[in-house]
C-alpha cells in the first residue's frame, strides 16, 4: 500500500503550525472527527492537549492507530 505524505497547516491552541502525515492518517483523522461530530481542527486540538514529549505528527499517527485498534478489539 502506498500513501503519499501530505503537509497541512493547522491551528493548534491559537497558533498556526504545519503537520505532515501520510494521506491514510489524514483520512483516519477525518473519519474520527466525523464520527465524533467535530472538526478535524477540534480533534487535533484535543489530541495536542494530551501530548507530552512526542512531536505532534507522531502523536496524531499513534492516536489514529490506537483508535482503529480499539475499534477492532471491540
């Protein structure tokens, strides 16, 4: 499976930053946000507040992976 890397500008806690994720992770972010009834920006903001020592892109990838693993397990 090939997934292109996409860089997007997002606002996090009132600050603009860029996030680079593979397209498949952006798709996952959109699906999760839609399922929760929130925007992708709001979802990224929530995820960012939980982040500690990892960079934002890595933390977003882990969030998406954990989300789909939990869905598969239930």
